């Protein structure tokens, strides 16, 4: 029973970390758009690069 609860918390923690990371990127992009439109466009580019790197890391870990 304890092993099941520990596994459940580990799984939730993994997904919670990714969700918080995505929210951090989204709020950073929003903040850059509040500064200026040009900064917002560049922040989208940087956010997509970071997100692409994250997806590749997850894919390499799952293989």
C-alpha cells in the first residue's frame, strides 16, 4: 500500500513539474507582450525553442 502511494506521488510530481514549466513559459511570454509586441514575438520564439528541447528530452528519456 505504501509503495502504491509513493508511486502515485512520483507520477504526479513528474507531471506537475512539466505543467508548472509550461505555465512559467506562458506567463513569461505574456509579460514580454506587455512590454512590447516585438519583445512578445521574440519571447514566443525562445519559448518554442525551450519547449522543443523539453519535448526532445522527454522523448529520449522514454526510449
